[in-house]
């Protein structure tokens, strides 16, 4: 099998690249020249350097090549789908779109989410972009005769991520824990949230490649370990060797004090969400949640602690966290 990844060195795509190579897939990556992913060099992978968001440049880079599978890790909105499908029509047997589980209806109609759960998210523009891209994929795919598969991951992390409700690609929450500062937790901290290690996600994703039964279908590719946000924070703190000082802040207070995080809570991480992956396992029985969060977060913390320069904190996030805590303190004082 021959596959093309647009991207290939990020949080999800590094692990997917490693899984593809493990399965003996001939892999080509198109990116802007970043050959080193979070897992180190991508051994045995051909890299084509170009701007894949430029349709003409992408078409020139691909030329007359054909692939069994094409997966664009950077596709977000309908324009991305239109560019890709026009370039790859007649050149691939399966186009895989990386959508998002945040596209499912909010508030959720049920705590258990299947692929039949309606799509719809009035809170988060990121999710609406993914929904519109899925719709355009089905429409244009039929027009061009290009077979497709949609994959919907939820909160997926690798060793370069410390997953929290307020950002995962930085060290801000971890730094506060190490400093003994209060850390806000959305709601009462008891909402269930599903976290998936990218190593496990990659097994489910790559396992769908070349499967005829996957064509024209959408699949949840998430873990089956659902933790409360309190448990998530405490696992992070244990990996850091400290005790977390948790402050429960209502989502409404978060949204008013820090709108940029409020829309992500109401549009995704603020709701109890558990996923049914039985449809995926019927085609990819090897997909399992092998990496539990307590283990995976230790790997992440170790990665950050290996190199102090990785321990980046974000001033804007820090300010937003302080604003949430201050707003809730004022609300409590007014009671």
C-alpha cells in the first residue's frame, strides 16, 4: 500500500506515520520542510517540500503520482476539501478526512456518542468548519467519483501534549501546579471526558486504510477511558510529583471572564462525553486503549522535563486563568 500524508510531523500525524511504517506502508509526506516530528526522524519516509495549501503548488508536487490513500492532517474547512479533491480525483482510492468529535451536537442529546449522533455546534467555529467540510466532502466526492472516509477523534494527545480544558500544547497548567498555584477546573470537576493517546489513535486510523467497508463512512476513533476532569488534573499533578490545588469554576463564569475558552468548553470539553467505537472495532479489531492516561501523562511530563526549553507557558492563557479565578472569587464574595 502507498499512502500520502499532508503534514506528518505533528501531534497526531507523527504517531500515524510511525504506525503506517510499522505496517509496511510506503509513505510520502508533503509539508513545508519539517522532517523531524515529535517522535524523531520519520524513518523510511519520503518528504516533499511545498505549500500544500496552494492548490497549484500541491498539484505540481504530486504530478502524476497515484496513492492508495491520501490523508490531509491540515484540512479544516470546505475550501481545503475542494482543493484536495480536485488535485487527487483519479489519483487515490481513498481520501481520509480528519474531522472532529466536537462536531457532534452540543449540548449532547446523550452522554454516549455514536456516529449516528447528529452534528451541530453553535458554540465553536472550529467545529462548524469541520461540519461544513464533511458536508462538502460528501457532495464533491460524489461529483468527482472520489471515495472517502471520515475520522472523528476527540481529545487526542501525544508526548508533546499535556491535555487540559485550557490548552494542551504548552506547560502553563503544569507550571501553575509546580508553583503551588490554584488551577481552575470547569464546572464541578465531575464531568466525564475521554482522552486518547495518539499511539492508540494511530492504530484505529491506519487500520481503516484500504478497507472497502470504510468508504463513504464516518468513524469515531477515540479511547474508552473516561475520566472526570478532577481525575485528569490529579493524574497530571501526580506525574509532576505535586498535589493540585483545584478550584471549580462554573462554565458560565469561565465564558464571561475568558470567552476564548468559554466557547471551547460549551462547544466541546465542558460536556460529559463518552464515545462508542464499536463501528471502528468491527473493521479494526486491533484498536484498543492500551495507553491509560496515568501512564501516558507520565510520558508527556518526562518529555517536557527532558528539555527546559519545551516548558513554554503562555502569558495570554495565564492571564485568562487568573481572570477566571478572580471572577469566581468575586461571585462567591457577593453571595
